[in-house]
């Protein structure tokens, strides 16, 4: 089992690393901006350096699949331990499995995020995602 802390607050990350119970960090654009100011890249790089070699998941901000691939390449270039978060489906309801497959073939590590079912988790893993994140609270909300 691996435990990831979902924050961009450097003090909080450091504290949990000191406890020895955190295996990596996940973020999203709103967390990076809230906890890291107005520069997502700078904060993501700071986190990646702090937790290296542990993974840091950074999420794309676009819904267009071609743009997801381009943005993911940029995010992955920020640090060797950056894992790119790709939503299982975009806001248009289109699955992102092809995006995951393309990135994995290029050697980019992917965290398929916002999975709401076991089936989505399995598809993400089959597409080659390094990590899949199931949103348990949202699953419970759905019933």
C-alpha cells in the first residue's frame, strides 16, 4: 500500500515525510495555486525536489485530448519524479485512455485520476497508468 498526501503546502509535506508515512504527493491546479501562490511550475518543482525520489502527481488543466498530451509532456519535463494526472474522462465525457496510452509509450508516468468505479480503475491500469486514483467519496455519493 502507498499513501499520498494531497497538498502543495511545503511545511505540511515536510512534516508528513518526517513521520515516514507518506510515499508521494498528489496535487491539482487549485491546490497548487492555493498553497503555492500563482506559479504552478515553481511550486511543483519545489515539491518534486523536497520529496525526491518519491512521485509528485501534477494534473493537466485542459479538456482537449491533444492538448492534454502536449501539456503532459511539459509537466513531465519539470522534474524526473513528476507523474502527470490525467482524468479518466474529460468534461465532455470522452475517455482519456488514448491519452494515457500515448504518454506511457513516450515513457511519461501517468496517474489516471477521478476514477469512480472499479471498471475505470481496471481500464486505467490496462492502458498503462502507473497509478490510478479512485475517488471514494464521490463513489459513496453516487450510491
